[in-house]
């Protein structure tokens, strides 16, 4: 969890997959979006990833989540194709 002035503003998950690759996701509470909070949390994710020995980060984000995609581009991420299908 990420706090600002004693209020929870965001949460992130970070998992090491294998071969130095990690996957992460960030959720910023609605009332804190659009304030650069995602980029601040991204710095925390990168710091933790380095501690875990992760060399490559992959973001878990849906293609229609334009705000997250813009944030990731600002953080120097490049597109990577991942397709999924719900089976039930």
C-alpha cells in the first residue's frame, strides 16, 4: 500500500516470474488519479524490483486503460503483446 498524508492512495503487486522477469500491477484510488501518483508508485515498483533481482518488468494492464498506458509510456515502457481468453 502507498500512503500520502495518512491516506491510502494506491496499491501495487510485484511478482518475479523467472529469468529476471517480473510482472506488476498498480491501482491508484479514483480520487488520486491524474495527479502523477502512478509515476510515483512506479518508482517504488522499480526500486523493489531491483532488490528482487528483476531485470525486466512487464506491466499488467488492459489495452483500453488509456491513462495507465500513457503513464507507462512516460516511465519508458515499450509495447509488449499479451493476449488472454477467459475460459469460464
